C-alpha cells in the first residue's frame, strides 16, 4: 500500500529534477559558462532534495517543521518559475509550459504521501474496523428484515380484521333488512281490518264491551329481565337440625360417617354452618 503513494512521488521528483537541470543548463549556458549553469541547476535540485529529505526524516519521527516545509515549497516554486521563464523565451513555449508544473506536482505528491502515512493503520486495526463495519451492516440488515416482517404481519392482520369487519357489517345489514321487511309485514297485518280483528281476539282477555287494539312488540333497546332473587331458607333451630342430622345418619346401616352425612345434608338443600352441623353430629352421635 505504501508503494502506491511513494513511487509516483519519487518518479515525479526525478523527472522534475532532470527537467530543471536541463532547462537551467540550456537556458543559462548561452549567457554564462555551462559549468556555472550546471552549478545553478544542481543548487536548485539539491536544495529541493535536501528539504525533502529533512521533511521525510521529521515525518518518520512523527514531527513536522513549518519553516522546512516553506523552504521546500519555495524551491519548488523557483524550479517551476525557471521552467515557465524558459518556456516563454523558447521557440516552442507550449511544449515547455506543458511540463513546467512538474516541480509543484512532485511536492503535491509528497504531501499526499505524508497524509497517507499520518492516517495509515495497522492490519489488526483495519481488520477490527472491517469487523465493526460488518457487524453494523449485519445488525442493520436484521433490523430491516424485522421491520419488513412486522409490517407484513401488521398488513395481514389489518386485512383480516377489515375483511371480518366487512363480513359482520354485511351480515348486520342483511339482518336489519330482513327485520325491516318482517316489521313492515307485521305493521301491514296489524293495520289490516280483517287480520287486525283476528289478532285482537287472541290477545289478553279484556273487560266486557272493550276490545283492545293489538300492539306491535317494542323493537329497540330493552332492559334485561332480572331473575327473581331466591328467598333465603329459614334457619334451622338446634332441635330441627338435630332431627335432620339423626335422620340422615341413621338412613344407612351402619350409620353414616360425619363426612358422608355432611355431603348428604348439603345435597338435600339444607343450610347450616359447619360449626353448628358438627355440634349437632356430636349431640346425636353421643
């Protein structure tokens, strides 16, 4: 992974240094001795290479120096300026202008490589990050599946409830229609002269000379008829209780036990507390 960023930066730096040296020698060689031009070109490339090496050393130590960075960019700007000036004074400026940006491009590639180094992670960290991301994707997929399943279930339930409600409504409507027709038939029968007399004759007997009009039953809300409350049976006296217990106890031979007698006593509809019943048993069995 490191080679993907460092190799382009190294290649661009090498091409930029060669171009700068060649341009300085060709451009200044006509005005000054070529040795001087060579020294100038090597000075530009050497200064740039020295600042770059120092920046890389600081980066390896996890440090950074703004003055060194400014000096490095200054050397890059000088090299670019030399290439641009040569291009403007040459017979074919377009070709030289096309490569004049190489020094700044090399500096930019080294900047990208430095950013990559500051953000690079170990294999273990990358594996942990991938595991966390995969776990998050799994949980999101499960949550989406759960939501879809719940939505489908709710839709099915609502469809079933709606269908059942519609069937109930249809049945109620049909029942109301049938009742309405029956009520209309009853009303017609009641108001008819011939059938009205016949229906009146089967109603509750009335006083002499009075013929009640047969009325339709009430169709609407009605009160539930309460069941008549059972009258509480009178409590048995001790003598009466003793007589009943004795009668039940001696109804079999040998006499019944207290448990059997108590069951038969309750089954016969008699009422007495357990305390009184046991006291009566003791009295008659003594």
